[in-house]
C-alpha cells in the first residue's frame, strides 16, 4: 500500500523545491557559467541541474533528521542553557531556553515532566542539583507528548534514576517504539526505545509525597498528548496549575483527509473543549514561549508580586488564540 511522506518531511521537501527552482533560474544563465567554466557544456550542465538539487535535498534532510541521541538541527536553537529556578510552590524549572522541563519536588522523591534530549541530560542533572535536589531522587517521569524534544532522553533518565515512566496509552506506544509509528515524525526522528511502566487514561491520578497530578488526555498534536494539572497552596492561596502540552498543527500536517491520523480534527475539537473547561491560575507549558516564560522569569527575579506565573487571563487568551489558529488552518485545508 502506498504510504505518503511524513508531513514534516513533505514540508522540508516543499522548502527544498523552492531552492531547486532558484537553482534552475540561476543556472539557466549557462552562458555566464560557461565563461568561467568552459568545460560545462549542454549535457554536463543538464546533469548538474538535475543532480545538484537532489544532493541539496539529501543533505538538508540528513541535517533535519536526528539519530537516537542527536539534537535535530532545526531544534538546536531551542536547546540552549537556561538557569534553573523555583516557579511557584514545589514546582521548579529545569529545562532549556525554550524546551520546558519541570521538577516537582516532594518529601518522597520527585516528579519530572519531560526528559528532553539525551545529549542534554548532564545539564538536566546539573540543573536539578543546583536547586539542592538529587537527580537520583526522581521517582516518576511524565511526558507532555511523544515528540523527540520531550521524550528522547526517557530511556537514559529511567536508567540513571530508576524512575517509573508514566504516559498516556496512545503515546506510550510511540515512547516504547522509539518514535516509530508516530503520526507526524515517523521516519524522520527517532530515539532509544523506553519501556513505559504505567499507562494512564483520562482522569487518572499520579501521586507522590503528598502531591497529586491529574492526567487529561488532549490529543491532536500527538495522539496521546496529555495535559497535567495539580493543586497547590502558595501564600495561603489555593492555586490550580496547568501543564499544557501543545495545540500546534505541525508544518505539513493534514487536518483534512489525513490517512495517518483520520480523527485528528475530532481530537483537537475535544481537546479545546477540555482546555477551555479547566480551571487555571498558573499556566505552564512544554515550550517557554507559549506562556511568556522569559518575561515572567525576569519579573520574578526582579521581585514582582504577586508571582508573575499566576496568569489565568494569559491562559485563557492563549487557548483562544490557539483555537483560532487551528480553525483558520482547518478552513484553509477545506
């Protein structure tokens, strides 16, 4: 049976097609080229015109992809060092400049949301230790969704800490298969397969040391994308925390007539209904720019009160904008 290109690979080839067209325009001025290279005549020029774009495509595809331990070229700018810090209550930021990872500290050990890239695990360990905690005390490893920038290091973190890996049933299959079969990046990105110790469904609870998180299945970005929520009290105020996974439609992903994910629109629709219904005082997410992390971090360091990460309006605004983008993309594909 014919299998279409993974959407992300198709999007890269679309970009590279533009390069090929530019190359053809430039090289169509073959007389100028011959003035510098007399030996490049008709047949040789034709071969060059045909092979050069293909070579460029191959090189670009290799650069875009990653090995099971590598960082994809297009994601390296997201993976720079960022100082760890206390967000609020027992929630700490241990991620990078753009890829969020959260440590939830408890007296019985700690919960880590997302493992990031394998190459960044030494920095992750360092971030945890800078906060005064032991990396080996991570007892539970959760995931926002099964994409390489969030779960590539799952197997390594599990091996180093002995943490129990917990994931939604749908994303557990991709985590355990090292990315194989994932609806967007299958055949493009991969990672070391990681056993999943517990599969959770909608509404299931994960508890450790007096802290309880609730799993809300919010598929669309991946089939098993999970929004995690918890409650805490900060300065005698009860707060609802939302760890948001993503509502993005990746480049090249079809919302209409998608053979890899036929129910993608219905899943997104249900997820937006869930997100709009969730109570949220503190809005956190798998990528810092989603919740204006840098701006809020700067204000936190400057001593702003109340805590800048308490932002219910920002959450509502973000969800509304994300839904609008989704609907515009859906309309454009119909």
